[in-house]
């Protein structure tokens, strides 16, 4: 597996975990927002590098 792809997969897992934890804990709603934004940015960067 390529190192870049492995890093992307790890980042996706981290962003999904942050998003879920943020939604579960009401006081940390901002964490969910950060997780969603980071996930979207990772997806954009990963998609642009793959082409």
C-alpha cells in the first residue's frame, strides 16, 4: 500500500471519530464541526492528488 494512501485512510478514520465524538458529547458540538470540515478538506486533497 502506498504511504500517501495509508495516511489518507488514517486521517479519514480520525476525522470520522472526531465527528462522532463531537455529536455524542453535546458540549463539544464544535468538535463535530471541526471533524466535518477536516473530513471534507481531506477528501478534496485526496481526490485532487489522485488525478
